[in-house]
């Protein structure tokens, strides 16, 4: 076995999907985006989702895409549900971004409050425009 090939990609069993055995053995050009060392990872390993949970994977892909689109400037408001329960049990969070837990039906209202607060903060700082985008 070629030691130089394995030394550049350390084996980390807790990152299933990133450096799993099948993906590591493929030619780097043929690997999925999951195997890219440059791929953003908005959710840490160690969350409490069931193995193979579709909601965890879907949330990861959506939040990673949103992080790329906003150049890392993202605050999430998440209503109570399974995603909230497995990823942010008090006092911990698996997320690598500001993640606000809201009640069942008011995540949109919380998001509106976040946008308003950021606009006021920008105004008080003397910035001409807030970086908050209108959707």
C-alpha cells in the first residue's frame, strides 16, 4: 500500500460520508462532494440523529448551500421538531452557525425579528446599509 496516499487523508471513522472506505479508494476526480476536504460542514458529528437520518442529511446540504450563498453570514431560526431535538439539546449545539430555537409555528416571525435587529445594529454602527438581504 502506498503510504503517501494514506498520509494525506487521515482516516476518521466518525465522519462517515466524508472519508469512508469506499470513497477513499476512488480516484479523487470520481469522488463525491462529500469526500472533498474543502466541503463546508455546518453540522458537527456527535449529534443525536439516527444513523442514516434523511432529515439530518437534508438539513446539512441545505444549510451548507445557504452558507456558500451568503458567504458564511447566516443565522438559522428553527421551529421545534425532530431536527431541533437531535441537533441542539440544551446546552449543546451541533451547528457551526448561530442557531435559534423557536416555538412550533413562529420561526418566520423569529427570522423577521433577527433581520430587524441586524438592521438596527448596522444603523447604530453608522453603516449605510445592512447586509441583510430582502427575500
